[in-house]
């Protein structure tokens, strides 16, 4: 049974070293209100004064204290190497390798560690301090000294200091494997004890709560603690033990704890003779040792099961990391080489494990080039955003005051380059998609390499970072190359290309310029010969319509051959405008014909022309209306 507590202490050391609290170990948690005497009880159990003392809040960090009974013939903890063979007692902190034989230095170390983590002005910190005390006079115990429960913040303490201390206390006493040592001063009402209140919240049945009543010698005259110690006021299942500690004046006077223990025994014999054997610090130490051993015994089966399960889990994890690395340089080179090979294999499609659910690697890069990028280029119409009016305007601006016989080279290059420049944006987008896919390959380039890199997460992270940075550095250069390719196409228009000649040969047939211009030129000459003076110049407003018709008939009769020629020209011109041959000229046919003869009309002009020519207002021009419009 005595060997149980050292085993638990070793487990405590292991978990404190690795920073894990996954297993809740049995321990005694000391809690109580501020200045209730918690630290004095612990010092009495150790038999040495080593804790920071003073008024107000002194304990500001949890102190996990392991008391280890170490007789002089103990060779497990004593060694000549560290100079503890003949030393009765010494202390050792987990955060430093130094051994302390002077308990005043232990107090200073606790104060320095507390100030380092919690500040020097009454702040608290949940990070515990671990201290082992080896002595020939102590019993095997594991105690946790917590900050005293307070109500009002002082110094630079936050406003919620009460809630912070309560949360810290509950964190330790919520552990079902812990024994709660509730410390309460005898000169206060037990019914108002904060320690017993918190203990009852976490341990409603009271099966792991032991009450300690301090300051029995400071009770008011005429009162005693017999009812309290007998459990008649507030019953506690594990019992209530009364102790007498050193007063603050005794501490200032540096009264030895051995002397205090003698005074305590004398006080109990004098004041409570019937209860003296079941109270006092020595009885408390034995009781705590007994309770802790029995508690460990009860918790041991569950602890053993949990330790075995965790051991198996971590053993499996350890095996997954592979064999020990003997040559670090060789291992590093092998991992990097495998990663590079897996990356290339993923792009080339020669990897062992081929993905079947989605495209990845080189297949997706091919898809981006031929499908995504290809469809985008096919969707770009060569003449999109380029209207006929833009073309005509560019031609006219390039020729200045001179009429254009051929399409000027300047306007042709201007319009073509504007269309070529539209290829730059989808090309840059294609580069971005390829860059994203190559970055994605870094995260999924081979399961074998990924499994091996799990052994070295830092190395994996660094390799991914280096490759990602490399791809990011090459992205601007690739964009510049694509921009240069487009700039090369813009710098020189290759009119010798076979596709250019093939499409250029269709222009004359599309324009049919001769069929438009010749009839109108001939028609204009005929009209000019027919009327050497402005239309209706010989008529006056007083001439009647009948007289005008008679005069027209006489003129037509005098020129029969000429009228026949004009009629033929008008018919030919009408047929040019009437492209579908249905006997009517629509709005679109009129606009198309005017553009082909080099006289495009705006929408307003086209509307006005139709309003003049379309006499029957049916939205189209017949032959008679066409003839009237021209003559």
C-alpha cells in the first residue's frame, strides 16, 4: 500500500512533463477562504516553513506539492552525485534541475516563479508550480495548494477575480479522483464557509471531503469547537479535524514548527482532552496518508485500464512514425526526392494510385488548356464589339478629306489589333487556373509520400511552403510571357497567312459594289439629262395638276427612247435594293444597300427617309414609291 503514492507521483511527473492531464490522478486539493490557514496547515504537515507568507492574497498560483518519505538508507532518491546521501530533507522543482536544501530559497523560488507568471501585484495564474520535498519526517502525500477564495479585487486584480479563482478551484476539485481538504477557520461561522460550499457542489455525497478547522486557539472566550469537531453543526463523512497553527506574530518571530506542534498538543490536551487524540497536525497527516492510499486503491483499476489504453494508442502512434532516424541528412534527401518524384508523377499521370473520382494533376491541366481555355477562345467572336459603323468611321478617319477607294492599312491594323488584344484576358486567366492546380498538386501528390511526411510535420510544412513560394514567384514571369506573346501578335499583322487570303477573297462577292454603284451612276446621268433645270422649275403655284400632267405626257412623248432607258435603270436599281425579290424594300434592306454603296444612314435619317418614301405607311417601299423617291 505504501508504494501506491510514489507510483501516482511518477505518473504525475510524466503528465506534467508532457503537458497532458488526460488522466485524472488521485491527489489532495486544499481549498479555503483567503487567510483561513491553508498554507499553515501544509507547512505543519511538512514540518518546515517554505511557503510565501503575509497578509492578503499570497498564494497566487496552484502549487502541486509531492511529499516523499525518504529515510537515510534510501538509495532510490539519494545519491552521492547530487549530494543528498546524508541530507535529511531537500526540495526540487520541476522547472529547474537545481536542488534546494535551504527552505528559504524554496520560498524565494516560489515567489519568483509566481511573479514571473502572475505579475507582482496580486494577479493570479492557473499555471501550476510543481515541487517535490524529500524528507525523513514526512508521510507520502500529494497536495495541491490553491489561491484563497476572495470576494473583492485588490491591486491590479481584474473585476472578475472571484469568478477566476472559483473556476480555478473547480478545475481541481471537479476531478472525481481527488480528495477535497476544506479548510475553515474556527473563529468564523461554519455555515458561511465558502470551502464547504464549493466542496458540496462538486461532492454532494461528501464521500471525498475532509474538513479541517484551524485557529482553535483564537475562538471567543466562553466558546469551544466541540460541536463542530464532533460533526454536530455540519456533518462531513470523512471527518472534521481541528489544528492549531502558528500566528502571524509567531511567523515574524520565526517560531519553529516543532515547537508549535508541542504547543498544539498541549492546547488540545488542556482544552479538548477527550478529542485530543483525534485532532492535531500529526493525526491530520496520518489521516490524509491513509485516505489517499485507500482512495488510490479504489481508483487504481480504472486508472490501470486508462493507462493501458493510452499506452496502446501512443504505442501505435509511435510505430506509425517508422524506424529511428540514424542519418538525418540521408533521410532528408530521400524525403525531398520522393516528394519531387511524386509531384512529377502526378503531373505526368504515372503515379501508382490514380484518382478515379475527379480529374487531377496533368489530366486537369490538359482539361484546362483544351476544354476551359479552348471553349473560352471559341466563344470570342472576331467581330464582337465591332459594328459596321465603327469600321466605316475608322476608314473615313484614316482617309481624311479624300474619298476611300480601298480600305486604308492604318484603320485595318487599328481594328484588328483591338480584337487581338481581347485574347490577353482569357490567356492570363488560364495561367491562373494552371497555377492553382499546381498548388493543389502539392497537397495531394501521392499517399505514400503523405504518410511518410506525417512523421515530420514541420518538414512537410516547410516543403509545402517552399514549393508554394516557388510557384508564386514564377507566376508574374509567366504572366509577362503571355503578355509578350500577345504583344508579338499585335506588333506584326501577317497578311500573307493563307487564312487571311481565303477570307479576303470573299469580300468582293459580299460587297457586290459594282451592282450597286453602276446603276445609280447611270440613273443619275439619265435623270440629269432629262431635267437640265431643277424639278418643277417651269411650273408655278397657279398651274393646275391637270396642266402639269399634260405637260409631263408631252415631254415623255417627245423622248420615248430616253424614258425607256430610265425605266430599265430604275428597275435594275430596285432589284439591287430588293434583295429577297418580294417586290418590296424593307428597312433592313434599305440600310444594307446604303452601307454597301458607301452612304450609311443613321437611325434618324433612315426613319425620315422611310417617312417620305412610304406613302401608304405599310413600313416598306414598293416600286412606285421607290421611283417617286428617286425622280
